[in-house]
């Protein structure tokens, strides 16, 4: 009797059992998976950062503004605390208010959400410091600087500018000026730019608040209406109570220019 039929029968049974096992495994696998896999939602894009903030080298790089070439600020020589930055608001004032902390040489522009923009500034030298309140009532890009008669009398070399020094990077008023008023009258105090970036953090002005030009350009862009300004000796409760002074500034210019933008 031949063994071939028996071998074939065994082979057929093995093939059948193997196919059955494979089918069972496939059914078991299909029971653990689904063809209706939900596509995950795309990630939510992060809000773009404020373009006015970033690394210091970018914020204070050379730039062309209104046709004038501003040089770069050597940021390696700046104290990092005087670099423009967003901080927790230490003033407690409402958004849009400007607060100067004389003791620290900081100016804060209060924002929503308990935040503020902090700028490093230069303030009045001995005999020209002041505290008090005022309102930004006018502003001007690249103002012409006209020294007042009192200044020309003290510094006769400035007589050549009695009719005005053309605007530019070397102007004492810098790239922008914000004019402070009290009770509708010009206080002769200004928030303005300066080419003397190394005066930031020091008492060097005649009473005005000086900024690096890149910073006053930024502040100017954010003050589009009358803004309350407080100049305080410090930000303590006592400093807030002392924030009134009758000090009269030494004029830095001959007055608000006729072509300035008055804010309403």
C-alpha cells in the first residue's frame, strides 16, 4: 500500500489548520483595531511675539526711520536692566498710564493683564530733578530743536541754532518728543530721545526724561492719545504720596513746535 495518499492527507490537514489559525489571528487582531481612526486636530499656533521685543541686539540695531539713519546702540555696554522689556506692573495704575521711578531710572507704560513695558531712562541732574504729574498733550517725530534764549545766554556757542537745529540723529531731542502739559499749559518737560545713550541710568538732563532713540520711537508708537504721567521719587506708598512738586524746568527748547500733533 502506498504512503502517498496518507502523506497528502496529512499535508492537507496541516494546511487547513494553519489557515484556520491565521484566520483566527486575523479576526482577533481586527477586533482590537478600527479603520475609523480620528485624525488629531492640528496644533494651535502660538500667538506671535510682540515684534518690539526680542534680543537686545535686534531691538537696538541700526535702522532707517523717516529717512534718518539711526546708529546701533552698543548693547554689550548697556546694563541689561535698562533694556526695553515687559515686566509685571509694579505701579498699580490703570493701563495707558506712564510712571517714572526716579530712584531706579525706569519709566513704565502700564499695559493690560498686570503687565508693563519698562524702559531705562536718564533724568534730571542735580538741581533739575522733579516729581509730579502731567499729561502727554502733544508729540512730534524728529522735532527741530530750538534752544531757548536762557540756554543760549549760558552757552553762546549755541547761538548758531537760534532759528532751529535741523532734526537728525545728533539732535538733543532725538527721534521723537512727547510734550508734557499740566492744567492745559506746557510744563517745558519732555519725554524725548537722545544720542547720548550712555547717559541712560544717570542724572544728566535739565529735567526732561531721556530715552535711547530706539526706545522713544517705541513709546511714541504706543501713546496715541493724552496719557497721564506720574514722576515719583520711588514706587513705595510714601513715594506715591510725595508725587507733587512745583519745580520749574529749565527749558530744553523754545516751546512746542507749531507742527506738533496735539492729542485728543
